[in-house]
């Protein structure tokens, strides 16, 4: 590792790509695994937790790491792909050390209390990697927005050798989570110890927590929601897409579900109740009730402005639906759909109604999951309208919705975990 820096900081490694000797990316860094010895002894870095294809987390021993720098990690390429399982003698740097409250030497004999926001590792004479530095931030004082920071030797820090025994917040870990895609953040939260997970969930804002919940297995969703107070749980459900919120509420005890629906905004609760009224695994149950709906006088420029909304998934943004008023589901009669690919070829001032595909049959809410799959496949669609018997638009089924319901029960949990053991070499 001759080109490796003498010191690397853990928080800056999260998300770094991991390459094999041929230069192909095999995963991303998610955490560091260390073994704790004592307050005075520097912990030895055993390896990395890497996320590979399919959101599986594996263990990469430091003996397999050939180079670490600020932008990438290189390995020998000989990696064991079995699922990472943390052992009782191990500590995760990102998951269990960051945000821990510690004390460090101050002026005179005084000691300073602060929280850990990063940890530095370096390679010793024996070529083993050890944790050598700890970055600590004091609490903010008076009008300061941030407290003073210190980088100190490991031996000068008290409170890190017993990861379970001291107070731990979530600020530094939240920063890392907010830089990840929701699916990646869900994987990290899924793997956290219960107390740490609870602290992180409490600190996430409602919108981010909603995004993460949508990517977690059902049992994790229910466990997290049941630990929130009812008011916040209702706020988080409002931030979720209506179809995901409906699926989650359906997994709750009926009395809890009714309380949360009563606390939600009436319009949001109405959408969820409507979706819950349809038979499971039908187009009505899996559809999204908030597609892009426009009136007959909308222009191409109007349509393109609507689909630029970053909250829309790519599949939901692939079509716009032209309806007679009212323009919120359930709408007036559906006139036709317009493919965004077609609209991109039209002048911005052109009416969307002039570029409609009005020959495509719509789905009915009672359509089975197999019928929905056949419809999307037959017409090469990633999204399709769902209408009632009078042709009123009820919502849209996307390929994302379809896959969520076609995959085996517990597929999210299978993507996050495995019953296989973990290889150490």
C-alpha cells in the first residue's frame, strides 16, 4: 500500500467505490469493522463492510485491501460474497462510534465533553490498520452555531472502549444517511442495533423517514412506526406515497390503523382509504392515486413543467393523463394519455390534446396482477391508467408498483439479509 495516505478518516470513506484489480467496481464502502481492546490500546481495523450487487453486505478483510485513497478503494478481487454478520467482539465505526459522547483532555487538568464526528485510521509498522485519531466536537456555546472541534490521539479519549455504555446521538450518522439513496439508507438502518436505530429514526425528518420506510421490509416498517408517537406516525404516513402508506397501514392492528388515519390530513387519508378498499393485488390496490393529470387546454410546456417534479418516479413521469375536470383523482372522464417521449418532439406551445394516444385501453381497478403485467408488457409501457366503469381516471399503475407486488413476500428483507454465514477470508 505504498500509495495509500498515512491516515484515512472513516466518515469520508462511506460510499467510496471498491474496485477489483481489473478496475471493475464490485461495491461501495458502508462501514469499518474494528475490534476494541482497551481505552489505551488502538483498536485494530479488521475490514470493511461493503455493499455489493443486490444490496447485500459482505465483509472485506483489510488483508484483501491493496489501496485506500480519498476517492476509491482497491482490493485483490478475492472476496467472499457471503452476508456480513457482526460478531459480539466487533464494533462498527460508522454505526456505533460516531455521535458517541466522550471526554478529552482540556486546559490544565480540566476535561472537555464532546461528541465524536469522525475517526482516523492508519497503517502501523506491522502493516495492520488501527484507529489512531478521534475528531470530537464540543457543544455549541452562546451564539456559536457550532462548537469547537479537536482531533486527538485515541489514548486521550474516554468513552469509546465501551460502545454500549455511553450516550449516543445521531448527527454524524444522519449526515452519512442523508448522502445516500433511500434504499442504501434503509440497508444501513436495517443493520443498526435497536437503540441506535431508534435514535436515528427520531432524528430523521419526516420526509426522509418516509422515503426510507418505503424501502424497508414490512416488519421493519411496522416496528419503526409503532415506536413513534401517533402524531408523528401520521405525519410520516402523509409523506409516503399513498399506495405504500396503504400497504403499511394494512399491516397494523385495526385500532391503530384507524387512529392514524384519523390523525392524517383528510385528503391524504381519503386516498389511503380508497386504495385499501380494493381487493389485494389488483390494479386498484396497487395503483398510485397521484399521476400527472392535465386539462384539455394544457400545452406541451405545461406537461413538461409538471413532469420535472423531482418527487415523481421516472415511471410515473413517463405519461401525462388528459382528463375533463375535476383534475384530481377520481377525475372527470379520461380523454387520453400522452407519452413524454412524444411530447419532447412537439413545439412547447402545442396543445397536449393534439398528441394524445387515445387508442390504448385502460385498466379497470379489479384487474388482477397477471392482467396488469400482461397489459404493460403487451403495450411496452412503464405506466398505465386505471379507470372506473364510467371512464373516470382513478390512478395509475407503474412498473414499480407491479414489481413490488409480484416479487415474493418479504423480498425486501431477502435483499437486506440472508441466512448464510460470513466468510472471513
